[in-house]
C-alpha cells in the first residue's frame, strides 16, 4: 500500500471539523471539505447562515484552530 495521504476527508473528520466550527459559533452550509498540506489540516468552504457570505477557511484539528482565508465568489 502506498504511504501517500489520501485527499478524501472521512465522515469522522467532517464531524470533528463541524464540531470545531460550532464551538467557535460558526453556523451555515458546508460546500466542501478538502485535505490540506498535512494530516490534520483542511480547507473548508462554508456559507454563513446569517450573512449568506461564502468563505474559505483553513482548519487545523490538532491545534483546534480555524483561520478565515478569503470570500469565495460564485
């Protein structure tokens, strides 16, 4: 088996990410989850339920941090 990290985000990882967003008072619709550069880093696109703004966020599950990257325009 190859040692490369898979790009797919498991359902368990998604639930951890959603939990982290909720802990930080983020609510909305998740458009995508992608694995980042390393094991516990992810890129998530979320549309905020209050403002309707869609943003790209960098998530680090190990550190428990969420970092806004930029607004996503459709």
